[in-house]
């Protein structure tokens, strides 16, 4: 039987789950006996490091050698970190976290044959590929990534113990990102309708509000600035958790006491909650759905434990959200189910095959993908505009072909560009350029030569594109899975780094 796992690579905490012999997903505890592992790396020398609780405990005391929250920078080629003279990227640091999860699991269950890693639904193409690359660097065999709220919906449908039927919202507020995903669920048949999110909204942002409150009160009470080492982000996180279960909590700093009420914290965090509410409302309006038609709201991510989250959800939907199992675990559990669902059935035992036979999934494109073309305006002149080829929420896998035409006689090249945006934009300044290159075409031809542009969005969540000159057959085939970070990451051999 194959060893199949799902991994939730989180901003603040990560988790791994496997399929047991009966076809049920279960969390794999790390070597310290914990169900989740802090996504924190402490470098102790140029070639040695620590991952997890021990590294997290050093925050505030050894920050210059600590890497944390790197998920927020995944896919950004210009983001680099240096520790003891060694350069790292978000991808290579994520690989060290994944390697920790992999090695802890293999010590207990043997070699991992196949894995699925999750990403936020709003992750860019580059960030998705960077995540897949990190898994490869860690020695994992990963053919698919899955959106975190989709994985959570799958875990909910699979483990709820009742036959589900209706339209569900997955409200996923983790340590660093927020996603709202709407899905139709019938039994274990899941159809994703839409997703909307905020790339930088999570528990860490609420921790910062705690830090600001404590710092402000400390200065007001004692007339001096708070030393960051006296009250760290770990302390803020702890205070936030205590405020989730009581109306008031104290921060003890150098023998002094600073008291923070839940009301003060919630007032300070109201703008963060508003961002989440706007994302939820955008998702509902995009598919023309009334909040009252939602069957259930499923909470995912540790940050949903804050009472302010439940109050916000009740305000929007008029009903209590549903807490199912451990919000920290559901994404990894769903990823393990998806890994088995996508694996070679010959690698599963009869009970696992029986369990996976009930599962059915359909995803949607997380963004608008388009290209830039010259279009004539009302004044008779031409202007560069963005035109959408694959719209957001298109069912995937999908492939769309559109025809465009050369604009000048004797044209010898066509500029080929791939764009991405979260809204349907025609103005080029409001879209992200994913790729920019040329298609060489024969000269000596009149304008109006057909160029066929094909965009494909694959099941593993990666965009691909091709630009074809129909008359000559010249083709520019773009593999967007090649990340700008890739050459830099390949210079970093994480096997050279040893756990202390």
C-alpha cells in the first residue's frame, strides 16, 4: 500500500495528514508529538537550522536568524533572505519546513510515495509554482496543488457523518491569508462556484493590533517606548488567544501589568474584519447569490476562534457558523483525501478504493487571465487594451482559444503577453503581467494575419499559454510553471543544510 499524504503549508503553522488503512484521513503528529508545526525556521549556523516550536520560541530573542511568514512572499523573485552569509528565498525556506514534515512522517510510517500540498485560493500562478517547487526541493513527489478552502470543504463533506446537500461557504482565516469559497456539495460531490480572498489578512495581522494596543498603553502609563524584546509577537499571539475566551487579559512586562479588554481588541481589529466581510460580499455578488441561501458556513483556520469572526459571520448570513473538528487540521485532512483521490487506484487497498469512489471534485480558475491587444477606439485610433481569455470561476481543467490578427504590413514579430487580475479589467495598468515575450513571424505579408492564442488552466492549478501564427505554423509555447525564482532556488541545495 502506498504512503499518501496531504500537506497544509501555512503562514504560521503547517500540518500533514495521511490516509489510514480504512480510507480515513488522519493527522500525523510531528516528532515532538504535536499535531501542527510552526512555520518558523531558525538558522543556527551557515548550514544548520531548526524548524518548529524550538525556532518559534526564539522569536524576539534571535530575530536576525529567524525566517517566518515566508508564505506571504512566495513567488516573488525579488525577495531574498540572508543568514550567516547564505542567501535563501521564500521557496527554499518553505522547502525546509516541508522537509521537516516529510522526515517526521517517514520516521513513523516509512517513505512517502505521493503528496498534495495546499495553497490559498487567491495565490498567484507564480506562488503556486513556487509552492510546488518547494515540495520538490524537499524531496516530495507532488503532481497537484489544491486550494486550501477546497481541501477543507472536501474534509467536511467526507467526515461530517451526514449526507450533505446545499450551498456552503468555507470561511478560511489562517495565520496569514483569508479565503472565502462558495461550493455546492451533494454527498461527497463538491463543485466550487467561486473564491474571493485577501492575500495578506490573517492571525498575524490581528497580533499586530495587539502589539499596537499594548505599546500604546505602555507608553501612556510609563512615559517610554516599549522594548520590542519585552513583548514579542509570540506574546501578542498568546494574549489574543486569551482574549478569545475571556473579556479581559493582562500582559506582564518587566513586573508591570497592561490590561487589554476584548472590546478594545475588537475595535482595533474592525478594519481587518471589514476586509474579510467585503471579500465575502464580493464572492456572493459575483455569482448572484443571497446570503440567506447559504446552507452552512464552515470555519477553517485557527484565527476563526476569535469571537469577532463568528459575530461578523452572523451579521452577514443571519446564522451561526459551523465548527467541524479542529480548524487547524481540516485543510491537511482534505489534502490527504485529494491526494488519494488523484493517485493511482492500484496503489490503494480495497477500503481506500471504496472510500475514494464516492469523491467527486470540480474546481474553478482563481483569476482572470488575458492578453494585451491593440483595439480601435471611437476616434479611429488604436489603443492597447487587456482582453480576458479565461474568466475567473471558469470550470477547470479548461482550454480556450481566441483569434487575433497582426496590425501592420511586413510585421516580423508579435509581442505576446499573459496577464492576470482579480477583476475583469481592460486597462493594462490594472493587470499583472505574468509573461512577456515575442512570437517571430515571416515578413513580407500584409496586415491581418491570424494569430491563435490558447490559454489552458490545468487541474493542478497552473496556467499555460501558446501563441500560434496560423499561416506559417510558428509557435510560442509558454510553460508558465517555470518560476522566475527557479534558477535562484536551484542554486540552493537544501540537503546541504542539517537539522541541529
